[in-house]
C-alpha cells in the first residue's frame, strides 16, 4: 500500500459564486455548497479513512463535517491549510482591486510567488506553511487514505509544490473548482498525481452552477 492524500476544496460560498477576493473572510457555505459536502460524504465515506485534516475556516469545517460524521472520524484542524491572505483586497472585486492597486495587482498577476496582495501572502509563504502539514501527514501515515480539506489557492499551490511546478504559475497550471477532489499518491518515487479536480460524484445540476 501507499499513502494517498485526497485534496478537497470547500463547497460553494457566495464568494466562489462572484469571484471576489476571500481569504481571511469566513463566509458560510451556500445551500448548494452544503449539498456538495453531503454528496461528497455519500460517495467517499465508503473509503477507509486514516485521518482528516481541515483548514480552520467555517467553509472548510462545514465541508468536512458530513464525511467525518458518517465515517466516525475526528477532523484535525491545521492553520497551515488556510486560504491565501489577501490583505487589503479582502472582500473586494477584481475590478475594484485593479482600480485601487493597479501596480500591485499587475505584479501579483505576473509573479504571485514573490509578489503579494497589499498586506497579504505570496505563493512561497503559502507553500512554506502548508508543506509543514503535508510533512506531518507523511510522517504519521505511511499508508492509507488521508483527506485534506482546504481552499482554492492553497490546494493549487500545494499541488504545484508537490509536482515541481513553478509556484508562480499555480493559477495557470492547476484547476480547483468548488468541492473538487484531487488525489496524490506517495510512494518510493515521490508524489504522483492520480486525479485532478474531479467532481463526478456530485449531481450535474451542482457541477453546472456558474462561477464554481
């Protein structure tokens, strides 16, 4: 056997609908987001889970809860799995950020690995804190299945880091729609991406929601 980490992005929120900047903000799941979490649990609770690691935000905890309740496993909260901190951009639209912080926004688009939103985090900083959680999982669980419930940017950056992809290109190389699942297997040759951004478990009506 090998260790497999399942990376699950949280279900839909109002911000994933609109595309506004939401990192430290802590919105609840929408009704559709709650349905996504329930459908994930209905499908994936059949697997034998060794652990569930979760970002401390309401939207990730609510996404993990149905599976944890069904499987009878306690979630482990880790701050390293939080979403990117957007600083002064929190709650703003792309249009308003482009207008208020034009130079910083262009720099962030061009090279987010080293350029942060005003008062926020770079991709390198996110990779650094999240890698501590992945290292903890690899140390504790040599085999089996571990679920990580996190956020759009954070999951994309973790996957880039594991796969040797430039951290500055995480938005260009990795997709992570709401409640999508990506699976990485760890063996003697290192991490292998087996599944990227799968949402086949959910109803087509949820898959086709705009903005998710």
